[in-house]
């Protein structure tokens, strides 16, 4: 009886363990406003979507070093945008925190919809992304 109870408990413990890959849950856009529509809400929202798209585009792998490189590429892109004053990265959590001139603070996760940041509508013409030039 004790052995079968132990075996059942071991089986329950193994089945209940989840994978630690949270990327699919954090980047899933299902149920959210589509990125192109959100970008039309305003200048800063367009820049937010552009950074999130570049964050998704910089995907190289899933090792911690790859995640850091990916976040660094997105941070460099965000700093080229005119209204961004500060960017903080949490590469392992797949998040960037963006602070805008208007004092708006937001957090983005990668948006993998096949578009690059410069393809986002509503970006300011003076950004270093090539949009509007």
C-alpha cells in the first residue's frame, strides 16, 4: 500500500510540472488589440509597437545570452526614436520598459507579426528608423 501510494504521488508530481518556457505565453497577442490599430492611437503608441516589433525581429535563440543580445538590439532601436527618454530591459522576462518624454511609462513584449519597426504606421518622421523618409 505504501509503495503504490508513493508511486502515485511521484507520478502526480511529474505530470504537474510545467515547462519553464514562458515566451509563448508572454508574446501571445490573442485577445489584444491588433498592433496596427494600437499604433494609430498616437505617436507614442506607434513608437511602442515599433519597439515591440523590433524586439521580436531580433530573435536569435533561447539561451540566456541570446535573450540578452535580443534585448540589447531592441534597446538600441528604441533609443533612435525621438520621444523615448529611457529604456530598461529584462531579457529573461522578455520585457522592455520604455519611458517617454511625456512621462508615460510602458512595458512591451515582442510582437511577432512579421513586420519590422519601421513599417509601423504613425511613426514620427524625425525618427532614425527610415520611416517617412
